[in-house]
C-alpha cells in the first residue's frame, strides 16, 4: 500500500466525518431522538479517530502496513457506515436490521488494526 493511498484514504474519511458531523448536528437534530443522535455521533467520532490514524500511518512508512490499512479502512466502513444506515433507516421507520451484526464486525476490525499496530511497534 503506498503512502499516498493511505493518506488519501484518511483524508477522505476525515472529510466525510466533518460533513456527516455537520449533517447530524444540523439536519438530523430535528429528526432523530437523543439516543439516535448520540449513536450517530459515535459513528462520526470513530470515523474521525481512525481517519487520523490512517493519516499518521501514511506519514510514517515504518508502520503503514497493508494489513493495518485494510483493518482500519474496512473497519471504518463496516462500523461507522452501518451505524449511519441503522440510525437513518430507523428514523424513517424502515430499520435495516441486517446492518446490526455488521457493526461489531467493523469494531473487531478496528481492534485488530490497533493490535497489528501494537505488534508492528515491537
């Protein structure tokens, strides 16, 4: 995985995190319940945290392995984006229940990325 791809991926996820955060704070505030809004914000926060990690990995060639990149990238997509889908579909009273089991798989990939990073550090 090239450093440019890792940095670009982090930048895209970071940019989308800001957009989704603003969307949640303004447009969705009127539509979602407090619990739904909180869950949406969790997805945004985790997306941003891991976007920053991807940027750090891209700037440090010693730690930017392909396995770590893919764990974080797929983890963000499965974790955060499944939360967005669950919350938005629930708000429209057409909850996409199949997304429920996808969220913890994404979380497991994020944890795996951190574990691989730790192993790579030693």
